């Protein structure tokens, strides 16, 4: 008979353990159908994606700005504190299998009704109209983790922690690129200001020449007015550039966690060019590099654990609640041992039966949340591959446009030199001089804009490929 009871008990335990295995759904990555290559490719020379940003960005002034931004930016500070919170939550979740212990010490005095049986007996035996109760209890409560609820909470907390860690890495990478691109924009504005001032000087010399010819009767007043208007076109660029420089310096200061102020930078745009060397990686490599993609996958793992938690909530729970203490109706006998000792052992089995379908609804919601997380993960990967392709295309075609602009500059430089000679010899009109100068001005501004786009494409490609380590 004894053997039969033990056999039945072991059978029940094994059944519960097997049921636990069936309840828990292990996380497995969904099929992503990742393409084997990007739309645009570049030549393999070195794995720059793994380079730290201090190596990738060669400008020492920019490196100092990035370091300042990483230290003082308030968004980074908030993200770090969020990670600290999740770390505490994970440490708390690891204690799920441990029992809880409560100590309760109390003293009560009850004045009973003289008309009641308890009141009359109290006054008869104690000689008082009240009854005291002194108690000190140590109570332990422990729930058997049959279905793996503590493990599921631990998995969810760990996934949330790593997701936030990757979010922090993504935020840092994005901040690095924002600072770099703001810095490049500032340098581009400096170049525009230089171009404008050079063209103003050129416009002054042209206007002086036209005015001399006007005084000598070789040209009419229309030539003077149009030449002055052309000069004003260059002059208008100066206050616009100064305005944009001030606004950009303010924005860059805020990124660095400081109040608006002037920003130091290199004097020549080409000296700020980052290392434009990238590997020919397949999109699958994004899974091990892009922090935002990894964060999205951790979110799927967390949602899977929450689904398990919601499922486990529908199953019975077994808890053990022993307690030991001292109880007395007199203060002087409260701690008399062993007479005042009181002990209790409780075993509870709780099975939800009618909960107005709330547990089933919570489980269905958890399943939907998991499916949403999977879709978000897929979309994050699609977006990542698209961003890499976009950045590759921008870098590639910006280089081609820059080559054409350089060729155009050679022609315009020659045209500018020739038009002055022809004009002085009477073989070209003042309109041709103005048109040539305007074309040269627009070409210089376009070259600066393309160079800025190249900088932005390279830094954006650095971000989209996952950035580099510290």
C-alpha cells in the first residue's frame, strides 16, 4: 500500500513535469528569407565596419565633439538609466524560486461586551473587562515552480535587458552619426561662405571694369545694373550662410549636451573626410552587427516568455506556508518557552476556475503581442537592408556626380579666363561675362553640396552596417 502511494505520487509529479514542458514554448528565430547580396556592392578592402568610431573618424576635433556628446547627451543618460532599471528587474526575477519570509509582531487589547459569552468569561477568569493578545510570528511562503513561471519571468527580464542594451548601442551609433553629419554640414557652410566671398571679390573687379567702359561710352547703364545684380547674388549668400552657420552650431551644441555656442572645426573640407572603406558583407551579417535589429529580436524573445507566463497563469499553483511564533494573552508570559510557541503548516492548491475569461483573454493578447513582435523584427531587418542599399547607392552616385562636377569646373575655369580676354577685346558681351560667372558660382556651390552628401552617405553607411566597437 505504501509503495502504491509513492508510485502514484511520483506519477503525478512526472505528469506535471511533462505538462510543464508542453506549456513552455521555446523561442526559435522565424524564417527571414534574407537575400544573399545588396542591390549595390563595393570593393572589399578591409572590414572597416568593425573599426571603432575613433579610428573611422580621422578629424581630431570631430572625435572630441563625439566624445563630449556621448558623455553629456541627455538621451544617452536616460537610456543608461533605463538599462539600470532593467538590470535591477532581471536581478529581482532571478529570486523567483526563493521563498518569502515575513515577521509580524503585534499587541492587541480588545474590550468585549459584558453581555456576550466571551466578555463574561473574560471578566470571570481574568478579572478584567478586556483581553490582551500578544503575538510574534515568522511566516514563510513558497510556491512550487511546477510550470516554469519563474524561469519565464527570468527569460523575459533578461531579453528586455539585452534589448535595452542594444537600444543604447543603436542610440549611441545614431548620435555619433548625427554629430558627424552636423559637423560636416557646418564645414560645408564654411565652404559656401568662402565661395560667396571669392565671388564678391570677382564681382567687384568685373563691376569696376564695366563701370570704366560705361564712363567711356562703350556700354550702357543696363550692363552696369546687371553686373551689380550679379554681384548681389553672391552677396546674398553671405548673410544666409552666416545664419545657417549659427543655427547649425546651436544644433551641434545641443547634441553635445551644452548650451548654444561656437564650434571649432577644420579649415579644409577634404581634411574631414572619414575612412570610406567597407566590406562586401551579405545582409545576413546585419543580424550580428545592427543593434536595432538585435533589439527587435530580443523583443520577440521577451514576447515569447510573456506568452508562456500568460499560459502558465491558467494552470494550478501549489504553495507551502509554514509559520512559527509565540502567542500569549499576558505580556509577562509572551516569551515563555515552550508554552507560548505556536506553529502552523499550510499547503495550498489553487486552480483558477471562473475568472470571467480574463486569463484566456490575457493569453490571447500575449500571443498577438508575440506575433506583432515577430512582424516588427522582420520589418526592422527589411529596413536595415534597405538603408544599407540606400547608403551604398548615395555613396556610389555621389562619387559619379563629383567626377562630373570636377570636369565641369575645368571647363568653367577656362571659360571664365577666356571670357574676360574676349570681353576686353570686344569679342564677348557683358551678358556672357555675367553668365559665365554665375555658372561658375553655381558649380562651386553644387560641388560643396555633393561633397557634403558624400560625407553623409559614408557616415550613414557606417551606421547602417552596424557601426564599430568602442
